[in-house]
C-alpha cells in the first residue's frame, strides 16, 4: 500500500512549481506520481519537454511515475505501440492505457521487455474485457489498475460500483488505486475536484483516503494538484492498514484516556449488533485501577464508552456505539468520533484493528 500525487503539465502550475511539489511529496514518503499526456486543453510540444524533466526527477527520487497516454501522445513522444523503449528511457515506471487501445494491444504492451508496468482503467473494466485480455496472453504480472477521477459534479462513481469493479480485478491479483480530492486546490478547467467516488467530492482528503483503504484499495492518489502542505502532510500520516478515528474527548479520567489512546484496539471476532467492542483491557486492569462512574448519559452513534466498576467483570471494556442507546449508570461516555468519520464505523468488522487520535481542530 502507498500514496501518490498527480502532476499536470502545461496547465496552472509552472515546471518549477511541479518539480518542487514532487520534492515535497517525496519528503513525506509519497511513492507514486500520476500524470496525463492527453489533456485536450494543453500545448503538447511544451508538455512533452516538461514531462521529460518531471520523469527524470521522479526516477532520481525513486518515485514511480505513471503516465496516462493516448495514441496521439505516442506520436509526440516518438514511441509506437510496438516500441516502448523511448518511454522507458525517460524514467517512466508505467503507462496508463485507456481510450484508443484494444485489449490485444494492451496485452502486447504487457509483454514489453523493458519492465514497464501497464495500467488499465479500473472504473470502466468489464468481465468481457478481462476475458479478452486473457485470450490475448496478457502478462498479469505487468498489469495493474487505476480508477478514473471525475472532474464534473455528480459524475463520480458509487461505492457499489467501485466494489464491484475491484472484485473483478482482484480475481486476477491486480493492484488497484483510486483518487481523492483536495479541498483547496482544485484543478481546472472545471474546478470541482478530482475524486473517484462522488461522495468524496467535498470530503476532507484524509477521510476519503481512510475510506478507500477500508474499501481495499492498494494505493490512494491525490487527483488535484497541488494540495496544501497540510493536506499533503495529513494524508501522508493516514495509516494504510489500521483505521484511525479522530475523536473529541468529553469527561475522561487519566486511566480512561490511557485506555482510549492505547497502542491499538481490535473488534471482537463475534461482532456485536449495537456496538464495536474492544475487550482487551478487561483482563489487564490492576486491582488498584478503579474506573468510577461518571457522565452516564444517553449514548449516540459514534459515542465512545468505557464500562465502569459497576459493570463488574466488564469494567474497562471500550465500545463505539453503532446505534443510539439509552443511558446506563454502568457505562461512562468519554468521547465521540468526529461527524465526518461516523460512516467509517460501518467498516469495522470482525477483528478489525483501529486506533483513536484526539481531534485538535482545523488547519489549512
């Protein structure tokens, strides 16, 4: 699993700005760069020259650059369907082939002798197309998939569609990536964000990233370029394997706080219908560790609770409410998952590992 950025050549940002952006992302351990060589609005002569400089920097930093390419772009680069050497010599890790290429041509691309990775469009893939790739002896070890981003409002795909497409691709053990938007630096000419999922169009990028990882995506990429430094940093901090919830703390004793922010929690293998249960601390509390009852209020969706001493052998159990529950004098309400992450509760299944981060407020 890894994270990536997008760099668009010949548009709003200069070559120097794009090169500096790549260096900043590299310092934060971003591994992948997506760029497009078939944006209708750009000057191709300028694009190809700047692309060579960007690809050279990416290669020198050990970053993987994937270029979205069209048959028209092939002619500008000086490459051909049967000769990909010139692309490899630029320092490119792989090419994303979409419109204008047949399954037979894509299969041929994967048999290139230069170890170029070939990336297909995950959003438009069909069972028939994958079967056609198989018939043409595609090398699946050289093939990966990336979903579209959708510049126009209301055109992003649904979670159900993404899951359906991913299931098809994972049958072939393909790595799959998708895009998240920036809230502050939206790419033109539409300026409505570049997410894969429509529900992410106005989401915080870190929330969108968490969601995509919980949906099983291997890589998450900023569709918009250039996001703010804070956006870049906070997405870089997103754990790719463990779901981290941002929480607001209510009344909370030092012992309860230590339980809340422990190394990690894990839902039980027999998940409850009403709550997410982290039970590990029930057996580790000392006789001197007393959890007194307090803040025994009505429990709402997303509230975090810890059972107090009156719950006897359950004392120390931490829960996240999946539905609204009545107040219980044996249950202390200590915090709440922030509103924009409440939907992520649905992705905590049996033995899902999760952590908590205290929400410190907004930054740009």
